[in-house]
C-alpha cells in the first residue's frame, strides 16, 4: 500500500526522489514515539540496516516509510509528540527523520508526563526541535499545533489519515513492519540488523 503523496518529502526515506524512481519494495515502519521498542527498531533501521543495504548496493531497491501510530495507552505524551513531529514534517520535511531520532533520544515516559498538560509536552517537543534541528522557527511549529477556541489545530487531517491507515491494515501494536503491504512478523526490535537485511534481500526478484 502506498502513502499519500503529500508525505513523500517527509516520511519516505530519500523523499520524493524515492517515490519517483520506481522503487520495487516498500518497507513501512509503524512506530510510536512513546514506545521504546519502536525507538530501538528505528535506530537499528536508520543506523545499521540502511548503511548495510547501501554497502551492498541494494538501498535503491527499497523505500522506507515512516507510519505514525498514536497509542491511546500512552495518552498525552504519544499524541503530543506525534503532533509536533507531524508539524516538523509539514514545515521542515527534510528534517522529519532526524527529529524522530531526537524524540526517541529525549522521550518522556508516561510517569514523567503524568502531571503535565498537553501544552507542556508540546512545548518540550518544540524546544527539542529548536535545539537539535537546523534553522527552526518555533512560531511556525506552534501555529501547527495550537488549538483555537472552538476549533482544532492544523494537524487533525494528518492525525486522522495515519490513524485510519493503521486501523485499516490492522496494526495494533508497535513496532510493526510491513513490506509491500504484507506484515513481516520476523522483523522486530530485537532482530539483528544482518538478519533484517537478509529478510529484505530474500524479497528481491
């Protein structure tokens, strides 16, 4: 299954170039920022699997797609972090993957966010963007996440899109990996990078 074109520059590794080059295999990573196992798999994919594929001259055979999954049991933290990440995706699409890594490096657990308001968690995430990304205008991010009186913020369309998507394909837990629209249960956060590469290689025509 494909992702909506408006997310090509932010959520697909190599951006719009990756979509337009006719890549054969799509690896969808269903991840939640408040899930430590999602963070472990994300770091493994970006820090080890992708470099291994590149070394084997196989990276151009795959596109890696980030799928946002807000988990209700993580409540305020999960929703707030995803909103700021999606704001970064809209305003600074080329820094979305970097910011995702920053979030997992600095995530607040449920116990730490327990007594915080959503706005306070949003502020924490926006401050992280300002500290770790290049030339970020925090006001632009606040414009995306702010909720006007009697209205909703600028990200509701995006939140609904990803929520409907993962519900449609039956993703309930994170991390979950799909390749070419089929769930691959053998790729987990504990799977060794070399094994993940082996699994992906086995899918090549």
